[in-house]
């Protein structure tokens, strides 16, 4: 899987592509990440990449010819998916990460200033992507997010495919709660900092039971409960089994009866899924 990133600031990506999971994936040749410095393709001695907007107004616009020179320098760009990071783009989601991760080659074009010449977008860009309804100083941070979310789904990058199959959004739900050692923990007293002893907090017993079926069921219930409380809109399109959909209908009828943290009814009888 190849990613080519057209940017004014290639140095911003050094920490992202050189360390941790992506850095290891590049080293092991599961990923190829090329940084294309836009100023290297300016046609004058001042390395000019932008100019004032026709029609007036504040800010500068990245030049179509410079962007074109940079894109055409990328080997195999014609077969690549060319993505422009833009506030005007479609909002990026997990489905987009899965889709982009399936391409053999993705080119990410980072905008800057007031944006890029629309003629470049019309001629070369396959799609525009936005992280959300806010504006960044440039497309680099957005490109890093898209790169990370998409690259981690490429076979071999995470090592174990189960690492992402249980992620939030992978099945249309938020992730279940996670716990690790110690099994019983009191902590230092929370935000108050009074120094008084606080109530001990124990890991749910089902996670210590060794019963993998019960654990899987508990985690699925918790994912549904957490999604219902925090992002109920996701449940409309989540891939639920018949029994899970029945549980969701019960939640919709009276969510107040549930102990969201434990997934139990007030009488302590846990719902089966």
C-alpha cells in the first residue's frame, strides 16, 4: 500500500511516519509513504507556490501549475486515488478509512492558505475529504489523520487483524470499556485531591471468569449500551443480529431502567443477547 503526500511542510510528518505503528509498518514494507515537497516544483527562483485570488479578497491560493507539477512527479499517479483535504469535502468516517485502505495507492493533497486553485481540483482530484465542520491552518493535520486511520487497516500493519475488528465504528458501534491490572483499584482520590480514601473500584467479574462466550456477550452489550447513551444515531445503521436488535428496542422503550455501566436491570438480572 502506497501513500504519497503533497505538502508545503513535509517535515511535519516525520514524527507520524517515522515512529510507532506506522514507522514499523514502513520498516517492514507493509506501507510505502512518500512526502512530496510542493516548493520543489515551483518554476521560479523564489520557489513561489501561491498567488493572490482573482476577484480580490484576503489570503493566498496555491497555484494549479505547481500542484500539477508535484502530482505528475509521483510514479503511478494516474492509477492512484487523489484526495484533497478540504473543509468543503465530505466528512471522513470509518467507512472511508476502510475504503481508502483498500486502494493500492492514495495521493493526499494538503491545502493551505485560502485553498487551492479550483482548476487543479476539477482536473485531477477524485474526492475531497474533511475531518469535520471546523477549519485548520492547513491540510497536513487532516492528512495525518486520514493516513493513520486508513493505513492501520492495511493487512500486516497492526499484526493482528482483531486489533481493528473490535475498534469503535468497525461494526457501527462504539467500543466496549477496557480494563487491565490491577483487578481492584482505589486510586488517589479523584479530582478533589482531598487525600481521603475513596471507594475501591473492581473490574467486572465476568472479565475474570475465563468464560469467553460470556465475555464476548458482555462486551457486545456494553458496546450497544455505550453507543445508545453517547451516539444513538450510529445504531440506525449498525450491523446488529436479531437478538441485538431486540435488545436495542428494549433500550429505546425505556433506557432509564438500565445500569449503563454494568448492563443490568435494577433487579440485577442481566439481559441476554
